[in-house]
C-alpha cells in the first residue's frame, strides 16, 4: 500500500489514510526526508546559525502509529472477555456455598499456611508442597473468579433497576402535629409492632438456636417523644403523577432539653425487653434489654398518584445512607448477671453498619426501594401476597457464546426469578431444555407471581449437565426492569393494570459482557380486587360491594399449614405425661418467671414423643410442598406456607398427607382432600381446623386435625379467551333459603324524611338477591325469601340493609354476617348425600356499621371502634337448606370418560407387574405409584355422583340454573347485561361495563329456579348497572327458562335481544336438580297473580242515620286501610291511602246487594292481606266508618275456585268487637308473575309481565343452535 502525500502542504507533514500500513509509513517518511536534504545542499549557503537548523517532521503521530496498530490487531468479542468469563473445572463440581466469597479466600490462605508449615515442620521435600500449591491455586482461581462475577452481577443489577430521583425546607408544622398526636398513637404503634414481630418469632424454624425454645418481645415502648422530620426536599422535574421527596428523620427520645415541665413530669424513655424460653423448663429469661434508642435516617419517598380513590397508588421508600444508630443494650437485662453490650470493641460498630448495609442494601438502599401498594394496604386482610401475575412468552435465544472451549454441546434452558433480597436465589419457574443448540427456540409461556414492581426480573440461561454428577452451568443472565412495562401507562389511571410488551430483545450478559440475545414477550396481569371508597354515611373507608367486581377462576392461591393436634385413643391405666410443672426459682438472682404458657400448657400424651411429623401437600395429585418436621409433641407446629398460580379454581384440589418421619419409608399417619374453594371459604369464616382421616391405626390416634389457612386473589390470566378453565363452574351442593321477615329500630340516615330500607343477601361478599323497598319506615316488613346456591358448607352469608336513593348510590344502614347453624348443612348418616333441613324457629341478628377497610398494619387483635359496635337495628329471618341431587356436570362427564380410559390403560400396562420387584428404578416406581394414587383419588371424587341425560334432569321441577355467557355482541358500547328471573324486579346478575360492543371475556352465574315449568328468564342490555325491571332498556329478550335448558344444554345457543338496538348472546346452560319435598307456598307461582274480588252483599249493617237506616258502601285496600274519620284504621297501612276498589252506595238499606267486581295485582298472596272498610255515606258531616275487617289472602286456595266464597265479619273500629255485620265476598285468583317495582325517576307504576307474555311464545325462535358445546361434542348433538 502506497501512502498518499499532499504536495501542496506548506509543511512536510504527510496525510495518511486510516488504512495505511505502519512499515510503509516509516519508509515513505524516510524518502521524503532524504529528498529535502538533497535540496538543501544545492541551495546557497546561509548563516552558520541557520545552517544548524533543520525542519524535521514527526515520525509517529497518534496512538495507532506509536502502537504500530494494524487491522488484524482489532479486538474481537472474545478478546474483550476477561479471565472471569471462562468457567473453570471446579464450577461444575463445587456447590455455590463452598466458594466465591471473601471468607473462602481467608480460609484458603489459613489452611494452606497450616499445611505448608506442617510439611516444612516434618522436613518433607518440595514435591508435596507443589501438590498443595497446585490444588489451592486452582481452588483460589475458581473462587476469585466467582467473587468477581458476583460483583459484576450486582453492578449489572444496579444498572438495570430504575433509580429514584437529588433546597430543603423545614417541617415544623408536621413536627408540632406529631408532638400532639404521638402520646395517643404510640401505644397502638407499639402494640402493632409487638404482635407482628412476635408472630414471626413464633413461627417454627425462625430461631436457629435449639436451646432457645421460644423468643418474644416482652416489653416495648417508644417513649413519649415522637420522631422528627428535620428537613424535606421536593423534586420538581418529575412526571405529572409522580412526587419525589427527600426526608431526614431523627429520633432522640432520651434528649429532654426541648421538653416542657408537664412533658418531663410524664416522661417515659424507650425500652425494649426480649425474653426467651431456655431449655425444657419453660422458664422465661430476659435475654436482652434495649434503651436510649436514637437514630438519624435520610430517606427518599416516591409517590405514584392516580385518579381513583385513594388517589395514591404506590409509595417507594429508599434509604439514602446507612442509618446512624446509637443504643444502650444490655444482656440479661438489669439482673446481677447483666452486662452492657461492648460497643467499645474496635471495629464492632463499623462491622454492624456494614452488616446493615449488606442486608438492607438489596432491599431499600439505592438503587433499590421498598414499594407499598396503598389500595392493597387499605384493603388489608390478605392471606396471600402478590400484586399480579407476569406472563412470559419465551421465544428464542440467538448467538449464544460457549462458556468453555471444553463444552462439546450446549443444552440450554432458562430459570426465572425476581431480584429481591429475600427471593433472588429462589427459582420460580424454568423452561424446557433444547438439546445441543446455540440458537435455541422455546416458544412457550410461563407464569410468575409478582410481589412488587421494584425487583427486576432475572432470567438465567443455563446449560443442562445431564447424565453426570456435575451441576448445571450458568451461561449468562438477563435482568429486566419491571417498571419499564408501565412507561406508556396512562398517567390518570392506576399503574397496576394489565399491560403488554411485545418483541423484547435484550443481551444475555456474562461477566458484564454480552454473549447472546434473548427474545421474549411480557404481559402483566394485575390482581382484580374490590374498590375502596369512603362510606357515604360515615367518615370511614369501606370496600365497595360493586357488581363490576368479578370473582374469577384464575389467580393466585396460597395456603399455610400452621399447626396440628393429635388426640389419642384412651385406655385404662394410661399415664399421660402432663409435662413438667417447674416453679419459679426463688433463689436465683435472674429475673425469671414461670410462663403463662407453661402454667396453662395442654397435657402431652407420652405416645406422641416418638413421632416426628411433617406434612406433604399434593396439588392435583402432584407433590407441591413439604413442611418442616415437628418432633415429639401432641401439638406439632409447622408454620409452613406456599403460593401457587391457579388456572382453574373449581378444579384445584389439595391433598394433605401427615407422615411420620421416624418410621421406615415415612409412614402415612393421616390424610385429607380439600378443594381450594372450600379452604378459602373456611378461612373466610374462621373455621380453619380440618379433620383428617387416620390411616395408621397402630399409633392409637383417634383424631388428627390441621390448622390450614388459605387465601385467594383473582387475576385474569385468560383475558379475551373462552377456554373451559376460564369459565369453569363449580356445581352446587344445595341452596340456602333465607326468609327475610322484618327489621326493627333501623338507624335513620335521613336528615329530612325517613329511610326507604331494603335488605341485600350476599354470599361470600357477592350480592345474590335483595328484597323489595319499603318506603318511609324504620320498621319494615318484607316477608320475602332469597335463595343462594352454595358449593361449600363453609361459605359466608351476610345481610346488609340499605337506604334506597333515587339518585346516587344507596347508603348502607347496617351489616351483619349470618352464622350458619351447625346443623343446617350436614350429610345424611352413613351417606355422602347432603340432608334437607328446614328451621322453623326465627333468628334475630343485630346490625352494625359496615366493616372498615382494614389496614395491613392493623393489629389482629384490635378492638372494634365504638361506631362499629353501635347497633343499627335488628333483622329477623329464617333459614333452610335444600340439597342438590349429586350429578356430574358436562365438564365432569368428559373428565370421567377420560379418567376411565386412563385407568384402563394403566391397568393394562401395569396389571401383571410387581412394582416393588419388577421396577428397579426408584424414580420410575414412585412416578407409577403417584399416577395410581391420582387415578384412585379422582375415581373416589366422582364415585358418588350420578350421570343423567337431559330428559332425566328435566323431570325435576326445582333446581339451580347455571348460565355461561361465552361471547356476544351488544348494540352499543358502555352498556351492561342484566338477567332477571321470574317475579324478581331486580337483576340477579349484572355484568361489568362493556367498553366495546363485543363480549370478549366469558362469565357465568347461577340462579335457583323454584318451578321450571313456569319460570321465565329476561335478558336485557341497559345503560345503567342499577336499573330495575321497570326501567328503560336498549334491548330485551323474555324467554321461558325451560327453553333455555332444552336448547342450550348440550351445545351453546344464540339469543337475540331486540328493542331500540339488537344484541346477541351466545350462552350455554346447565341444570342441577334440587331435592325438595315441598317448597313453601310463598315461593311458588301461586303466590303471585291477579286477584278479582267480587263484593256480593252485606247483612246486618249497623244503623247510622236518624231514619233507622244507613247508606252503605265498601272500600277495599291491599295491605292497608285508609281512614276518613278514625285513628285506629290509620295504623293499618304505612303507605297508599287510596283504595283499589270502591262499591256504589246503596241508599237506606241494612242488607245491601252490590255484586260489583274489582281487580288488583298481588305480589305476595301468602303474606298480603285485604282490608275491607264499610262506610255510611253522609254528605253533611262526612262518611261514617261502620266496620273494618282484615282478610289474609293466604285463605284463598288458587287451586280450588269453588271454595273462594267468604263471609267476612266486620269489627268495630273503636272497640274491635264484632258489629254483627257480614260482608259476603268471592275471590278469583289467576297465578302469574307480576312486576312489583317502579321507575325510580317518576315513581309511577308500570305494566307487568302481562304486556310481555306474547314475547315468551315467540322467543323460542330466537334461540340458535351450534354444533359443539362449551366442553366438546355431545352424544345428543344433532
């Protein structure tokens, strides 16, 4: 290559291209210098001093020339890797805990020095020393490589995590407020801290020292001097919905210089005393006391705001530096053996500060922060944590670089975890393995539980070491900041919502160098929860029981096996070990005392001492969790918990197996199978003790119970999907009939006028039905029954009385949870069938204020507030239970068919094989046994259920109708779908608001149908969610329920709703018969209808006029009596003083003949009454009331028209005595469903169902048919 030299350059510098060779450059420059010299020799001589000067050009310019840089010297990606990039041989052999930290190097040099000294001491040759040097050098190389790698990963994690934003102002106004309130809130804060900490310390396995049996905080006080906020700084360059502030907090409770004389008189310093049970004596010893606590903490707070209440979604807390702490600590308290903690030891305090930074750094120190979800804290009471589920669609990895040249093949798979300090090493999920590929393709979806959005998502690409004893090798790591998912989120809305990020490509990093790319998609599904709103009647926070909250079948489930209890069979002569009853050692100078637990300790049975119990938990037949072992006690403590992602709540079951670890092969002691829904219901009603079936009779155990808590959070992980799991329906075990009789002494929330109360019946927090509204009264009488289908005997039923409002949301008057009678839901003796139970005795409950939204920081044993304890009235009700016929649902029929096929294949495959001798591989043998156990478990689960076809099901007139809305299209967006049944004027089910016209998310609901042959179902599309049946709608369909069952049972049907717009719904229905001997008359169709009253005549009418006669006429009232002259009859009615019928006046007659007919609609024949009032027409002085009679309409037999004539005696309105007058009346009752609700805007009555009956006959044609059902093709599909 020839250098390019500029001839026009004023100097002798050469212009060189970037590609020139350094050797050619040197030769070119030498030639140029030689030519210049020859030219100077031919010139005329100048002065001598000038002859000595030569203008010489630089030989090397720039780093390339000086360094002799060539193109082949360019560094490749492999050259950029340092020595820590390549894995050593020991990386695959040694466990991670055995190398890679600073103390390993210290131990290495110590051990190597001792061995070398020993070799020299005994005068060995250098040969053994060479071996020692080689071994320890290899170990040191591997350890220091891993240590450098961990440092780089920590740096990488800090780079990935988004930093919280760096003036100050005083906060004396807030400090003054704290001075006033601190003495009032300090006891509650201390109580909260003590209970939270003691609960954690009581968990088995928390205390690592075996000698200490129990540890707890015995005394705790923060003193009367509050913390102070020294200064605050607010950042201005943040987003509109983000506020970032720096606070400097200080706490110096022992500094009394700024206290007043009154404060000094009542001064209390900080004090913390920790006690412990030492050994088996159960004597409480004060192991430590702490006082004079003082600290200063710089913290940074980041507030994420939102539009909905409570207007603040998250708060991120970050410590900017290690807190400066000063404390006076004593060991063994103030006893004669007590001594101060030696803080004076050099290096101790820096060591403590370093430990604080080590353990708190990955949690709350920059760039990490601790996140608080404010709506979740206000809701409180969560037994399972998590803000949502992360759906990771793992696509592929490209251009993976090998970690070692010795690797002949790479079998990559991926581990997923989150980067929090508490769970950074816990693998939450793993992908499948791709064999021998540096460009693996997975295309699989994995779900992860997300606790907060501050911890980065960590994805480790691993190399499987199959067929060897070496551990799997980590190829590289990807760290993804979860907050970047919400970069495009709407600032006016909550950050916690479903978001989707597609096509993510990020480098795989090893030792801070990229070694490939990972491609994946992320979708975050937030937890669906009820809204927290301020109550309208009080200044409290309550959970809004809104109908838009959907209880989904997918979400996060968690359980905790806390403890157990064993009861042994009693035998004469058994000498139970009641435990040692040690008394206080009065001679000891230590402040020891016999604990209350020791004094009140339950007697231990000596047969429990050899037992070492633990619990295995199987989820749908697969081992999912194992607790710790509890040894030698009749009351074992486990304290073990686990969380799961559930894709089908009704079908998720857990098997709890208690095993004895001391026996060979871990003998099964007892077991039980519990559905997830039932465990959650048990926890909801605080019925957490579950009895197990004893399997090992040799242990003489009569009964064993486990204390199991379970929690549930709904998460919509199947959005826009109609899979069977997302709409799976759990069949009911029966229905509970709650007959709401009346209420007394209701609290009047109105300042003007009186409340208009109604009662809502809720099942597990979801509204099932409601009574009609009674206007202007605090003592309403409803006499109305609400049926609630239940799928577990442990579900919670609540009654809540509301004040109906024409505008705005109804106000809650009072609330109470109904405690189901222990004998209400029980199985028949020696049977798996549930028994019918009708309780005729009335029950009365007291109403209290609606439960507040409890804080997650609140005490578990907190006292109820005065407002919550104050009664707001009483409700009288009756309860009954009617069981369902145990049948297989459509989905279960498919599962049973698949199970039978699976069982047949298993039997055919392993029928002639002895598992113990024929299968040598232990893992294979255990897998076969697990499959066999799962098949037997499922067969037992379905064995008591019947398989009935549709014709057999329709022979039962009463049952539970389950409707699944699969999809559809409404006429306009921002609407709701409502479903009404029979006589009810209020929606049984109201969907969430449909933002678009298409129905993408399927849902289901159920309703108890009392009489299928008469039942009518109404579907509506409305603009307002709380519309009743009398109010306007967009489209509607009225159809006999029988037609829905017939046409939509085996396969979905399409319903067409007509009106001002046309809508279509695709639904599928199921029918679960209810076994009822006879339903109450008030629940049948004969309780509703049109009543025709014929007033025939009257005899012996009292004389009212001076002429010896009367001018009589009769007025008829329904449930009331209007009075024109008497106070007594005014009390017969609470509203509507107008009669529905009035006869003509017969002049001068004591035995008048009328034969006139009037009509009225009756909404409750069994409980309604007819009031007859006999008047004398008097034009001059006003009409005189001659007699009053109340006739219960329950006396009318709608099935026997011939017995409808009645002679009704009239009573004196003043004295209540018989006047001798008799009014002869006949009745004709036509059963039909009527509409008993009115438009709230106008309060005008509307026409009943009679105007829509013609639609019923034509609605059948609106049911379309599909060829396949929701759960596949059926045998009767045509």
